[in-house]
């Protein structure tokens, strides 16, 4: 089952807005530019829960690379990567440029069957920690039991700093997880 790989963008300095042209559409499209790539506007959402649900559905149906921006306190916008897009050069151009380095991606693990929960040993900790295992990668559970808005906010802080992360849906809410490149699977310590 496909998983959404999403860039979580929490402030304007992480992207620049623009208009683009794509080969199969005659009109210009609203877009954002991140790391030299263009993402077209897909849809706006009034709350984090609906936005996360839409990200998971898009991943299952299309497998597109996605970006999520936060416009206001509880307004989110999903953008879809347009590989063949070109910048639209209209008559009005602002000379302002924003830094457009992009954050790391955040995996959106929308269903428990997309990952396996386990224990891992990481070099800087004495005891094994709870983690999720997805495609030969381990993500330690940093904070479980969050609502969608809190999970997006926390994961965005990590991805902005360059840490790969994942948001896993659990029966008790969402868990924000961090990639552990040196983790090894362990059995839990007996109590």
C-alpha cells in the first residue's frame, strides 16, 4: 500500500509562490516552488484531521509526491509535484525571492497495516525504544497520542531541521516518529 511522502511547510520562507504551466493544461496554475521543483495547488482544508486524511487517500490512489502548507491557524493546503511544469512568465513579476531550500520529507503512515511496531536499540540510549518499521527503516516513536494538528506541527519542526520523520496513525491518535539510521531491532527487556 503506497505511503505519502510529504514536505511539511510551516512558514513562507520554506517556499515561494508562483504560477506554472503544465503540458496537459492550457491555463496557468497556482503553485509553490521548493528546491527547484514546482507543486501545483490541489485543495485547501479547514482542519488538520481532514488534511491528513486527504494526504493518505492521495497516497493510496496516486502515489504523488506532496507538500502541505499551513495558511492560518487551522487552514492547510495540499500541493502536488508537477514534474514537467515550467514557470509562467506573466507581465507582472516581483523581484523578491524567498529562500527555497526544502525540509526533509515526512512519511504519512495512515493505517496500522502499513507499518509494524517493534523495539529498536539506538546507539545513544541504554534501553530499547518503541519504533515503527517501514520498508527496512526504523522510526523511533517520539511522541504518541497526538491530534492531527499537533502531530503536523511537531513533525514540521523536525523536518525543517533536516530530520526525516513519520506520522503514524494509531488507535489513540497520531504518533510522531523519527528515523533512526543506526537502529537495530531488539526484543523488549523483561520486566
